[in-house]
């Protein structure tokens, strides 16, 4: 009985986690560069205390499983929004732009709104810097080509300003999300690999969240939550009846 | 009462996995008790058998292998099977079979399931994408960056009832005959669990009532016994 209750609870928790992912997606439906979280459910063995000492592989008849939600980031391409701003950068492809955060850690972003600081460094909206790019703060025209090469002109003289490093991953879905549109490699993301993404200056990448899809998912989550709650209530009633036997 | 409890336990597992891709619902059938005992004896268990026919017993939990609905998905590594068959997975525990097609690419570039088991090709080797674009055709052919790179190993079993579930809900086939599957593979799709929410809820209500009735019967017996004791006592 306890085991079934745990099973129903695992179903409830899985749906709550899914709701959290949906909530985050809906909140960021207008955030440029946001990548939606989606996940799938998998079966989870719910062991009761009294079974922990029993070797599980020897049990006949099969187990009954609870469920678990495993979210992951979906790196599908978002639409490009023209902004006309010289330091708005978007990527087309699967790559990521390498950045250094305040602690000199390597982090990655899909692009975003950049600005120039007093020292002429290119700063991401999160505060992370683009390594190897220095632009004269007096520059009138800043140009970034499709490969990420930065040129700028001061009083008509064209200068090289460095290059944005665009890197890909074996499994982008395995990158850890730091918040503020930044990602860091994890054991799941694999080694950095060369990437041929196209750098688009003057564009921002729109969020890849589809509101319609999220709302459908929300309704499903709600219904499945209710079903699990019903199962839990039924178990509770049965338990109550068993204790009534002694009256 | 025990039967109603077990049914309820199985159903709670089904409901928890309403949204688990490729999940196959658990089912039990009721058998007449004397028949259940008879089969226990055949299986070589030596127990004294009662021969009442009015009681019922439960079969071992069975798996309902009916096809689940296919739904669109966002990931190229999500695969679904239409028709009878299973994906073959290599895990640390040995070969497993599953219909849960929510695969992903791991750090080494292999196609893996939710528990880290590797999807096998027909040559018995894991499918390795090495960062290339994965494409899977309906006959199970695997294309990487547009070039034919292998074939999925799809298994089927003439005796589905012989499959057992392991701790991750994947199927284990000890000593069963494996045949090639005729199922078609669909990329960018997932097979929904074959649990019907309405059916499970109705079954749960019914089970709850059966449990209640059984409880009343036990309580009535208890009262009868008490009466009998009163009659028998000398005052």
C-alpha cells in the first residue's frame, strides 16, 4: 500500500516538475535567445523499505513503476528578429559564442545584445566578455561578418578588431543552463567541436517557445496530475477501510 | 481484499506513467482460486491444496502490449515504432528491449536511452553519430549526414508473455526466440503510453467498491462470530 502511494506521489511530482518547465517557457516566450525546456517521462522504480534487501533481479512477475520527468533544453533555431543595432548578434546553426564571465570562466551564449565598455571590450547582456575582441570606443562603424570577424573604422581608417569564437557541441542538449541565457559545458554535452554557424549582425534570435504547444502541454499536465491525485485518494480510502476492520 | 489492493497498486503505476513514452500498461486477470492452486502445483510447488471454487486469485501482472498513439516530437533522436517490435539496447546489465523511443545523444556521440543504455544497430554495435546529423528511415536504416551508416536492430518475439520487466521498465528476454521485427520506424515521433486515463479511473472506482464490499463481509463475519460466542457462553 505504501509502495503504491509512493508511486502516485512520483506521478504527482513528475507533473509538478513538468509544470515548472512549462511555466519557465511561457514566462520567456518574448525573451530573445531563450531556449525552451522540454522533457520526457521515464519509468522509475519505487522501492519500498521492506524490499530493499531483496535482490531485485530475482523477482518474478515484474515491477510496477512510478514515473520521473527529465527536462532538457531544446536547441532548435528561433526566428531572427531584425533590430538594426550593430551590436545585436544572432547565430544561425547549432553553434554557441564563447564568452568569459567575471571569474574568467568560459561560458557560452547563442548571441544576444552586446555593448562596448570604456576599455573597448564587447560585453554580453549578462556581463560576460567576448575574449579576443577589442574595438576602439571612438569607432563610428562596427562590422561583423558571417564568420564572426570584427572590423571597425575610426575616421575612415578600417581596423581589425578580432574574431568571435563560434563553437559546437556533440550534445548541445546536455549543456547546463546558468541563467541569463548563458550555458556551460557538462559531462553530458561532450567535447567542443568545430561549428559552421553563420553570425548575423543586427539581428536577435527570438525565443523558440511555441505558446500553443505549451498551453496544450499545460492542460495535459493538469489532467494527469488529477488522475494521479484520484489514484492517491482511492488508495487512501482503501487504507481507511482496512483500519475500520478493527472497530 | 488482497486482490483489490493489488489491482489498485498496479493501476497507480499505470496512472503515474500516463505520459511515459512507450509505456505498456500492467494488467492482471482473476482466476478461480482452485485453478490457481492447480497451476501452482504444476509449477512444482508442493503445497496442500484447498479445493474451494468460490474464491478468486490473481494472475501474475501481465503487460498489455497494444500499440500506443504516435505523437509529434521536437528531437531528431526521438523514434517511435509502429507495429510489433522493440528497440534493442545494450546496458551494463546486458541486452534489453524497449519501445520507449525518447533517445538522446550522449557526450560520446552515441544514441542512448533515458537510463544511458546504448541503441544497437543490426551489426550488434551501438549507433554512433559523432556529431553528424542523424536521420532514421521507416525501415530502420540509419543515415548520418545523408550517408547510409547502418540499420537499427529491431527485435520481435513470438512469445511476448515470456518477456520480463527489469528495474527500469525495460524488457528482458531470457532464452526467448528473437525474430526480426516488421515494425516501421518514425523519426521525430514518440509513442504515447497505452494507458487510457478514463479506463483506469473507472477501474479504480470499481476496485474501491469491491474493496468496500469485501470489508463489509469481513465485518459481518466478525459480528456473526461474536453472536455465536454470546450464544455459547454460560451465564
